[in-house]
C-alpha cells in the first residue's frame, strides 16, 4: 500500500471524525453508504472502507455485517482528531466555504434591502426638506375672510397645500374646500421655499386692494 493511499484514507477518517464532533453526524446516526461517501470524497469505496475500519478500531463507529455504519461516540471522535493533530481537509474547508457563501448571500440580501430603505428614506427626507410647515395668520382686513378655500383657488394662487387650520383652541386637520375662512384663523401650509411669501401676500392683501 502506497503512502498516498494511507494518507488518503486516514485523512478521510479524520475528516469524518471532525464532522461527528461538529454534530453534522450525530451519535446513533447512520452514515451514508460507502458509495455515497466515496462520491463525496472523490475516492473509491475501498478507500472509504479502510477509513471506516480506522474509525471502527477507535470505537467511533460501528460497522454491522450488513455494512451499515452507525456513529457510536463523539467523545472518541474528539480524542481521535486531537491525538492526530487534525487539520481540516479540503472537503471540510469546502463545506465551510459553502456555508459561509450561503450566509454571505443572505447577508447581502439583507444589506441590499437595508440600503434601499436608507436611500428611499433619504430621498423622502430630501423631498420634504423644502416643504416644512409654515403658519400664516389671516388679518381681519384680508379679502379671504368669509370665503371658502375652494372659491379662493388656494393652491393655484399660492402653490401651498393647507395641512391644518387653527381657529382659537380648535385645530382642523386637512380642511376641505368648503371651509369658510375667518379673521385670525391660522393656516398651517407646506410648499416650496417661496411658499410662505406667496401665501402671505395672497392672504393678507386687503379687500380693497384685491378688488
């Protein structure tokens, strides 16, 4: 038997022991058949048989006459890999890499979703920035006194959107077009950076100047 063959099945035995210790193959679980294990490790079933022989000798697995392989001790597996100064094989490293790639994919998805949320929130804040609410008080000589919001074509004349109307201690949220404005009403409105100036000029032109 060549040194390469010995190294091959011993490495596989150590790797399977490591998988037992990690919980991938729990105690009392049945390992895949030799052909399947051979496919995983890309070796012959004979090499797997020799690897199982090593684990059987260490009382890590039990091999029945029907060739069924059952894990019987994770403690023995731990002692075995410790005694042999086990370094993970290419197979275990590949498994770890696949697991990390899977976790990375999930994290990338979460990161992308979070980033999209941040961008959307930033855009909303950016769009709202020029539209901070302003309060405009209606003077008693204003031409808007006694008229409805709709009749005044408020948005068309000012570019402002009325979000609330304060009348004394009462507040009306989003007053409708049929609300009649009175002197000393306070309009809470939003619009662009010139909204306040336009709205103030429109509202507080007196009745005579407006005629």
